[in-house]
């Protein structure tokens, strides 16, 4: 299923036509107003325009697995626990504190007092419980067909399934008074506080779910109606525009889960154009109003076009910097802000394919691809070749792991042993986008395809625009042999990188190894760090032998900012709230 339905896409021509809406335009407008010597009025919020490679696939964070959706939802919705910007550890956010029972099966959270959702609903224990119950019962809400079309979602990954599933560790979320809530588990989840800081577990107002729930029955097939969940964050969705042109309720109370459309995500009269997502600063945010706003997320798929728009002053910042845009950015005096690497790029191999089901063929692939050259040539300096799926900073690397060195001759020999006779092999890769783990998809594809061809593979390129259902294509079919994809760290734990890919039968790879599933399942509740590390190392060795996918690189990603921004918040887990952006001549935010 294509859950994006070309959500907030803008064409390249529209990107070129972006008006000057950023900080530079605001500063010039302010300097031109009022006679000399006129007393200064309080500084208004500064509009900022950020170039992004793609639009969100959904505005409901619980249904999202992509960085662009969560980039948007992090601004409007908040989680019980936040992320320490220096250590990455979980810290209080909507919960003022939390405690864990001795057996690890009950987490009790105290809620911040006086927090109100943007639709006027108060944050209390019943609201938190309603959110958890909704996530736990998504299959009941959406139906089997829609769930099958969605990727493996965060709730199922963290809790081991949904309510009623045999392996589900979630029991219930109990209100204990007005501002205290307990999360009850069947078995401990040792990384739960870190996971609850991930954007998928952001809380929304239950009344804002009504329109979505009502629209489900009228939405055909596996499609999802638009989502506009009301949150508690420093920004809010623009007011919905009704067919008669009148503004709807503030805060996005029109729906709460599923996909969204351009009409739902934008304000019709915004100067950035009807295909950009505009986030409005909430003047009543409890942490203080943001110094920037509105923030326009302008979809500019091409990295060089993002560079040109930054130079012209039409963008104030953009993600993601590529190696060939780095030099002109530095020469032009732009800031290039690198993130510590916490993502992995991999080459998926489809074991359902008649050629790829042979282990000799997959081993040939592992010897054919020059991962060190790929990391050095196609990513920013500091990126490294990957032989496992978990980034080294998480501390579970296997020093005795089976490795496959770059050896084209050995790859050719293995292909001959497999009886490969030059059958064309479809290779899917995304285009018209950049991802944290894949800033330049076409360049990476070309490098890998060249290595495979040198070893004797015959590759048929299949470029798929990201916004036309690339992720959905990976969840079905036996025709493709290869695909490019990756994982972006949302919280600092090996579980996040391994379980969504290999902790269950994988449609993406056509692969399931009961030993891997058991090791990853045992690691969820293992409290002894050495034993937990050993379980992940065991799983890594099985994956290295089976080769359902080939880890390629641990990339470094970076944001570029223009001269009108003093600082931009960067985070390995992409916890990058726009109220932390500091424009020129503004003090740093306290939060």
C-alpha cells in the first residue's frame, strides 16, 4: 500500500519558485519598517523555511516508521519521556518522573501538572491510558488488511505484539489517581524508558481521534484517512480549511491516525505554496513561545536544488548534505552540522527469489560489494563500512563475527558454483529523496551495481520514487532480487536496529531464523549487560551466516544552515525540535 498518497510533495518546479520566506526576508522587512528612533516593539517570531527531501507519509506518529513523518510530528506532539541532548538518555518530559518495580514489570509515571492539548483537552492519567490502549489495539481499529499493508510498527516491536498476541508483553495502562499512571507488563522490557522517548509514542488528545475513526469505514481498501492529532508541543498543525473556505478547529482536531493529504497538511494561502507543510508556533506553549515560526517544510527532493535554494535565501536550512554539496557549502560560508552516526544502510536480498534463495549467490554478493570504498566515496567523511546492523556506539559488536572481504574473484567463483547463468536481477532503489542512511540514492546504487556487475551479476535497475510507495514495494512480491534500505536510530538500543528487521518472519527479506528470533526475544528482558550483549552477538553471527541482507555503511548525516540562523539543533536520534532553532540576534532558548 502507498500510505503516502503523495502527501505533501512539491514538484521541482515548485521548489524553484519558493518565495523568500525565511529569516533573511523577515530581517529585511523589520529593518525597513518604522522611522529611525522609533522604540522597538517585542520581536515577532521569525519565519523559517527548511528544505526537506520528502514529505511525511503520515501525521500520526504511531503509524510512522520514516524520518520525515517523525520530523513533523516531533514538533506538535510530545512523549512521556524526552531525550537528553548531551547523552541521549531518557529524561522527564510530559512525565515529571517515573519509577520501576523491583521485578521490572510495572512502570509508574507522574504527569506534569497543568498540561493541556492544543484542542483544550487536559493531560491526565485517563488520557495516557487511552493512548496506550489505542496503540495496543491497532489491529482491531484498522483491520487485518490495513495492518498487513503497514510496515512493522513501533508498538509491536517494543512490546512484542499487540493486545491478545501470544508474545505481547503489554498488559494494561492503569490510571492511579488523576496525574499518575502505571504501565503493567507481562515480562520486563529493559530498554523501555529509552523506547518511550521515541516519536512513535507521542501522546495525542483522544477527542482528536473522532474524525479519523469515523472516516475509516468510508475509506476503501487498505487506505487510511487523513490524520491531524492534537498534541502538546511547541508547534501546531495549521487550521484545517473546510470546503467553504472557513478555518476548522485549531490544533488539528480533525483526525488522529493514518495518512494525510496536501490539503489537510497545508494552509491554502501560505506564501510557500500549497504543497508545503507549514507548522505554526503555539504562543501558549508551556515552555515559552518559540522564537521561530511559522516553520515551512519545503519538499525539495534534489540535493543540488536544496543547495541552490539555500544560496538564494529561499531556504534557511536543509537536510541532508551530500559529499558533492559539502565543498560549495563550506566555500559559501554555510554551517554544516554533522550528526553522530546512529543509522545503518543495508542491501536487502529477497530469499523468495529463485536465484537469491541460494546461499552461494548471497555470499557472492557479500564478496562483490566493496563496502569500505562505498563508505569513503558516497558518504560524508567519518562514515564507516558496516559488517553488522547495530552501530558500534551501542557496544554490542561481535569481535569474532564472520566477515566477507571484498574479493570479486571469489564472488565470481561462488556464482559459478550456484549455477548462475546471467539471469537479470531486479534491483529496487529509491529516487527523488534523501534519507539519513542514504543521502544520495542514485550514487550509492550506481556504486553497488558496478561492483555486482564486475563479479558477473546482471542487474536490472528499478528506480522507485520514494513518495510513490517505495516502502510498500519492499513488503510484497517475489520479483525483486535486491533493494536498498536502512534503519535510523530513534532510541539508543540494539533492539531498535535488529528486532524490526529480524525479530519475526520478515516479508521484506523472505527470511525467518528461529534462533535469531529467540535470541532477540530473550534480549528484551535480560538485565545482565554481558548476557544481553552475548545474545545480540549470537544473533549477529547467525545473520552474517544466513545473509538475508548485507550491512553496508554507518553513515554520518548533516544539516546545512544559512547566514540567518545562529544554531540548529542536531541529534543522533533526530530529536530536533524547531523551537531550539536560534535565529540571528535572538538569545538561545532555555529548553
